[in-house]
């Protein structure tokens, strides 16, 4: 166990390492590597989460359970349910929890312990939400072997102090993705309720390589796709959609629909370039804008003057200007020109051009 006097030092090193990393996966890698100096563990995964739905949208998995276990892990998370789920933890004030504490030490009550951790010789799990601006942007999942004691209260408290600073760093990485993937056409994959591939279109393999942590992730589909499929199978409305970071530094969209086919349902997944609304929605979350600020920004990037915006949104021109000042402060710009240059041209325009090219093909 680390001496008490070292906790603050390791906390500082963890935050500095994350700030120096480039890209969301690198942030997760840097944070986990430094946290291990204070909180030992055997396996870990860094998960990127959609801040609205809390669906898995990618991350770093190569240090966690093998790829073969990921479909089952995500099925438990988004369809069957288990203790210490991401949505459940997100509703709590404390951004960190352990499986042993959540179950009073009775790990056998956890599906992921029964089906995954116990067969692998693992036991307790800690989940640390990376939270900033009232949203959850990702999580670190740390797992200990059965021959170690459960995570302690001191370790949990140490991890909790990292939630906000690491959440801020991770949120900032989402505004640094101006490119779009090079694959222009969407792909379609149909899965059974057990996540076996029934059929897939010709571009599916290319999209799987673009969305997975590594091209040969071994699961057939990227983790985010399994998360969307599980949520779609469990959805009363039958649908689920997320905007997902790509390996090339851009954004894609994965959408899933539940298909009622005979006795057992299936799920259809569509993977393709993120649309302009997808991109704007993701950026709005990243900049922590309010719904009204989002409306004002959308009008501004379309070229509307203040009076026109006021009329469309039923606001006074002074209120529009107040919202615009808040948008400037949150996005770090000082004028409409800078705002359009920072948001519209790097993010919205490439996605719009790609969408129009696909429509004209």
C-alpha cells in the first residue's frame, strides 16, 4: 500500500500525464498507468461513453479481459443489467464504486463476476467515472485478481478525486476531431440475439477496422457496436444511435434497430460517417452548452444575423447576445468569425460535404 504522504503526489502526476497525452485513448492509457502506482490492479479498461445515453462509444480494451469476452460484458451492461452499471453509478453523487462494496462482499450476486471474472481468476472491480460539466465522458474499470483484497476505502477516495480533472481532459479531446473518416459509404450488419453475424455488407470490415481499438480486435465488431446492439435489443422503441470516435481522428455514427424475426429477435446495425447533426450534437456536449445556446450556435453557423435569430427563437436581441457571449466563453473564441472558423469549417462543413457526396453518388 502506498504511504499516505504519496497520494497527493500521485494524484498530481496522474493529471499531468493525462494532460500531456494526445487523444482520448492516450489519455486513458496515461491515467491508468499512473493510477496503478497508488491503486494496484491486474486488468483495466478505459471506456469512452456517450454523455447523453451513457452507451459505450469506444476506448482502450487491450489491457482488460480478452476480446472474446467483450460481447458478453456489454450484453450484461446494456441488456441484462448488473450491479454497479454505468447508468446506475452516474446517478450517484460519488463518481466511483466497487463491486465488493455494492454487493456487501457477495460477488456471486454479480453476473459479470459469475460469467467473466471468476473464470478468469479475477474478483473485485472498481469503476471510476470521468465526469466534467455535469456529464460523464468516460470511465476507468480496474479489476483485481482473486488473491488480492478488495479495493479499500482509501483507494476509492483517491480515485474519486481524479474524476473531475480527468473528465475535463477527456472532454477536451472531443473538440479536437475535425476530420471525417475516409470511408464514404455506410455498412449494414445483422446479428442474432447472441451477437453472431448473420450477414454484413461489403464495407463492414473496413468500418470495423476504423472503429475498433486495433484492426484485428478479434471480436468481429468493435465494442461500441456490441453496446449499441445490446441497447437496441433491450429498447422498448427498438432503436439506439451513438456518435463514435474513429481511429483516423474523425467521427462515425452507429445505429441499431431491433428486428422481430420469428421466436428470437435480431438486430440490424448501420455504421457510417457521422452526419452534420451528429457532429454538432457531439460538440455541443463537449463544450457543455445549454439547449438554448445550442440553438443560437446552430443559427450562427448557418449565417443568421442577431435579429433573425431572435425572431426564429422568440427571444429579444439582447437575450440572443447574452447567449452568444456565453457560447464565446465556453468555446474559447471572441467573435462570430472565430466561432464559425472553429466550429463550422473544421467540424460541420467536412461532414456536410461528405453527406452531400454520398447523396449524389
